[in-house]
C-alpha cells in the first residue's frame, strides 16, 4: 500500500427533509448567491424548499448553469459576485451546478492570473476560494464530497478538470427524495459514472490494498444490486438512498487511499464530450471497455479479481475471468440502457485522430503505468468503434 494523507472536511447532511437545515448551515450575516441549472429544481419542489429555508437571509440568484458547465457562464457569475458583494455560494443541482460553483468560488478569488489558467494548471495555482455549500439533486459524480471540478469552454471545444483542497464544499445536503424527479436516462448516467469512478481506482495493479479493494467491490456490488430498483422510478426511498450514498462514496477519496488510480477512461471520455457532446457517463461507457482491452496484460490480475468478486466468475484461469469480466461489465451497461460503442453516436474511424491529436498537442500521458499517450489513445478508440 502506498503512503497517503486523507482529510475530507465536507459536512454531509443526509436524509429526508434535510434542506430545511440550510439556515443553520450557512454562515449568518452574509449575502448568499443561490446557483442552479436549467430549472429542474423549480419543477420538483426543491427550489421552494431552498427559498423557504433561506427566508430571512439576504440572497440573489444565478440560474442557467448548463450540463457540462461552461467557463463562459461561470465568468458571468464571477462578475455578479464582485458587484453584489456576495459572501457565500449555494449550489443546488447535479454535478454540473456544483462543479460550476467550485470554479466560480476559485475564480472569484483569482487575482493576477486569468481564471482559465485554473483549468490549464489543473488547480495547482488555486490557493483560496469563496466558501460554498451544496444541495445535491443528482447522485452521480461525487462532487458533493470531493475537491474536483470539470469545466468546458465553448469557444475552444475544451473540457478540463481542476482539483484543489480550497474547493471542498463546507457542507452538502443529500436528500434522496430530491431524486424522485430524475429522468431515466440521467439515472442510468449516474449509475455508470459512479461504477466507472470505482473501477478507475480499483482495476489497475495489485499493491495490496485489501480494505480499499473490498470497499470498491462493495460499492460496485451495491450499484449492481440496486440498479433495477433505481431505474424503476417508483419513489423507492431506500433504494435511492442506498444509491445516492454509493455515488458519494465512489469518489470522496476513501477508496483512493494508498491505491493506484487510472483516470485514462475519464480523460479520453472528456474529449468525446468536448467534441461530440456525449453526456459524461455516455463517454465513459464507450471508452472503458477499449481501455481494458488495450491494457489487458497490465490489468488482468485486477480484472480477474473484479470478475470473481463482482460478477461471481469462477473459471480456471485469470485470463478467462478477466475476459469475461469485461464482457459482463458491457452487458451491465447495456442492461441499464447505456450504449457502449462510438458507432452508437455516429463517430467513425476518421474522427479518432481529433482526440489523439489533442493528447499530442497537450503532451498528455495517462494510465497507471504512464503508458497511454496519443498513439495509444488512437488504438484504444479504434477498439471502441
Ligand atoms: O440543469 P437542471 O435543470 O438542474 O437539470 C439537470 C440537467 O439537465 C437534470 N437534473 C439534475 N437533478 C435533477 C435533474 N432533473 C430532474 N430531477 C432532478 N433531481 O439532470 C441533467 C444533468 O445534470 P448534471 O448536473 O449535468 O449531471 P451530473 O450530476 O451527471 O454532472 C455531470 C457533470 O459532472 C462532471 C461531468 O464531467 C459533467 O460535467 N463530473 C464531475 C466530477 C467531479 N467534480 O468530481 C467527476 C465526474 O467524473 C464528472 O467528470
Ligand atoms: Zn465521472
């Protein structure tokens, strides 16, 4: 096991009717900016609950944060914050709203350098951010309990991530009842995103992280067990509560402790979103099987373990279990309604160079062995056709 530091300061407030606790969670005597997306919270009653909890607190609203939030939109919020003397941000929505709030929080304190540099430098230049809290309405990304944010820029078709301990939320409210209104395709996206978060921290090579492996397997097994109940959309509170907690645990740093991660599927997937607009999880479901096939020799011990412990495989050899583990994962994605090939999005062989060229321009190397550069990205995507 590798050495690690683990500090996760996010106050999680979980359960029914917890939005009413906002008034106690937000610092007093500060002007709040309520940030949200395209209006789902106005339809499902979450907005009313938030406004009622904020009564008596001075606040303004910033809405219209889009899925795959845009740098351009975030910068409008930064301008308003400066004009209005805002002291606290409240993000109410899914990963996109919360990621946008994280970026806005950092960009508002960014003196001297251009805010886009936060993303180009992946957050290494962020030393402070405005305080903010979250009300999560979409279980998927884990952003409510981590220090990451992913922002897109329309003008250059880019999607970049940054991380900084300055952008941990002060608190995150997770009320599973807010998820009753989520459309089926977004539930599917959340299941797949959380699943891929776990396997990108687990299926690398074995350095003896026995507890972290079992924690990863527990999240994967729970996601698989709950998927049908979650997708049934019948206000099954306990299934949605279990699911919501899985998605948070999948990317709150716990299973990464002392382990070796591989974020190549995410890094390649972000380019599919940037160029062709695939939803984040759609991009992952296409790329993951290609990464596993391409990196089979490097990953097969962990793939076999995953096959045994999640898909209950017990063939004679690791190779057989590893091959079947990839197949079972693809079958699982299909079973939740998720496509797994580039052809499903009309992306063809000739398009692949666009992605590999971007890795070349940025000199990006990924993979747990730092062995996936632009050439390998092209080979991986060819396996995803
Ligand atoms: O805009 P609104 O009206 O809020 O509607 C949203 C949006 O259209 C809707 N929605 C959210 N909660 C709902 C709801 N509809 C009905 N009922 C509810 N309760 O769902 C749509 C998608 O929302 P979005 O926030 O975009 O989804 P998600 O949570 O999957 O976030 C995706 C973003 O997070 C990034 C992705 O790259 C993408 O930009 N990620 C962030 C990560 C992080 N910060 O750690 C990790 C992930 O790997 C991921 O990259
Ligand atoms: Zn993800």
